C-alpha cells in the first residue's frame, strides 16, 4: 500500500495528511483538525470531553479513526490518530466553530485536487509554484525547489526498490546524505537555521538546494549501479552520494571564501519575520 505524507495548509494553519494511493483517499490528523476548529489550548482534553458528550461518536471512534504514520511533534514519524474525509465530517459535527463550513469546503477541495493531480502530475507542480509565490519566494528559488522534489522522488523510489521503508529508513538514510555533504545531520542543520517543525529544504538557499539535489541524485545513481541490500549497505551508498556533493561544496567555498551551509532561513531569505513555512514532502 503506497502512502505519502504531506502537510496541507488551511487558513495558514498546518494539517498533517497521508495520501493512500491504493484507496485514493486522504487521511487527516484528527488532532490537527480539532485543534484548528476548537482553538483549544489542550486539544487532547478537548477530544476526550467531545467524545464524552457525543456517545455515538465515541462508540464509533475506532471505526472513524485509524492510527497512521505521520510526523509527530518530536520530528519523528509516529502513529497518529487519523480519519478520512467522511470520518472528519462526522467529527466536525461535534465541534461548534465558525470555521466548520469553510473547513468542509477545504476538505472537498483537497480531495478533488489530489485526484486531478493523479491524472495530470503537472498540476501538482503548478499548484506548488502558486503556493510558494504567495509566500514570497522568487521564481528562481521556486524552480530549484520544485526540481528538488522531483530528485527526491526518484531517490525514494530507488530506496523502495532496495527494500527500504518509508519513515524511519528514509530518515536514517537522509541523515547520512545530509551529514556527508553538509557536515551536519538534519537535526543539527535545522538547529543552525533555528528551525523546529519547518521543512529544511524550504529554508535552504539556492546553493544549498543545488548541493542537496546533487547529493540525492548521486546517491540514486550509485544505488542503481551497486544495488545495495539492507540498511547498512544503503547507508554506505548514501554517504558516498553525499560525499560527491561535499567535494563540490568545498571547491565552491574555496573559490568564494564563503560558507555555503549557513543559518539563513526562509525568513531571512524572504525578509518576512512572521512568515509561516510550508511542509511540502
């Protein structure tokens, strides 16, 4: 069963989602949706009270909600209570909120757009371009970012061919690539940029994006040739791919006298202190 994690944006607020390719439907983080609609400071307690008020909802909770792997608060992939569109409509009935109707329309739109993108993949890139432009990114940066998504997809497809699992395996291998080319693992890289849940690639400069793409593309090509088996062999290939990009980074730094891996984030790139980031992978 092929699944894809993604962050969707509703009125500048993030909703963790998972696309199930086999069933052709979205699953949404129940906690995120309830948080947005209820505006509660303790969403877990709100859900508990909501279920106690609505006996029918509570009795069907196990059918409506399914634990699915999504990005948790600590940055790791964990099982999160999720529901499909139909399930969310039922949950929304128990929440009094002026955002309820706009949210229902948003849910329908998200679902329709994904079906359209499945039939015409170009639409996904066009919509991503539009979203980034609204956030204030330059067209030059956006082109690099969209290319990086394509390169990443080729890499994860190759990892799948090698028996690697989405989630922990991908995170481990990405860490190896990043550490090899940038000299920092993902956690250290994000700390350098002052990031928490924000997407690291959305906060890279053009050069950082290019070198990250080189590292991932190199890893893909080496993997196709070597056909590694098991996590340890794939980690070795990831380091080799990252090292290829490291050599390019060191040469550029030698010629310019400036470091490429910096604390610059999307906020500084856009010069918008209150800009909210988009999680796009």
